[in-house]
């Protein structure tokens, strides 16, 4: 099965285009200033954890803006009550939904990574539940305000992305050979 990468990049551009440039500039500015303050006031280790929490907050805000708040309103409610409807079309040579599925997984990987870094003692299932909460919130608001396409499959893909991000953080922390990797050396 071959995927047309142009369709994937068109999807990314459509989602990113919904937010004005100044929205991204504000988020980056808040992150830089907030992280600088966290590192100055709390030191390296705590500053890194607080910066990850700030990144998580801003990233989730950007997700909500791009999928709900800055998206055009539809005249009808789009909600498929058919679970796993993406996969019933799997036999097609080039399924049109594949870029969307990949994007739904990919956009939640940073959520899992940031959750792992910001809340180091959290269990993987707790991070997955937090990712599910963010995703369910997006889908409910899309359905309520008629923005986009509210879909249960999207929640499943988003949770998978969050879990992959948490797994990536866990692997990074443990190292390839089971040794703990320290990001920052204490003074």
C-alpha cells in the first residue's frame, strides 16, 4: 500500500493554517520567557520539568485552537457512529484516510513526551488517560460547535500517539541497555 505524501502535507498545512501567525508567535514567546524564568528561579532539573509542563499546556492550547476554536463552523454535525470506520476501507489500494490517521497519532506524541517529562512519577496508563481527556475534549467541542469531524476513532489514534510519546520518553530515560539516562548532571 502506497501513501501519497502530498496528501499528508496538505493535511498538515490545512490544520496549521487555521491559527494566525501571531498565535504561534505568542505561544513561542510565552514558552521562551516562562522557561527562562523556570530555569533561573528553580534550577536546571526543576526548570526542565516546569518547562515541559509549560510546553504541554501551550501545545494543548494550540491543538484546541487548530481543531476547534479557529476552525470554520460547519452547517451540519459530522459524527460517525460506526467504530473503526477508517479500517473498513483498508482493502483499498490507497485509502484516503491514512494521512489523517498518521497525523492524529503524530500530533499526540509530543503530548506523551511532555507528560513523561513534566510528571516523571506518573504511570504510563495515567499519561494515556490524560491524553484521552484532551482528545475527548477536542472531539466533544468539535461536535458541540460543529467544527470539523468529531470521531471516536480520532480519540483512539490520539491515545495511541500519547502512549507512543510516553513509551519514547520511558525508553530514553531507561536507555537502550536498561541503564538510567540522566539528562542533567547535578552540581
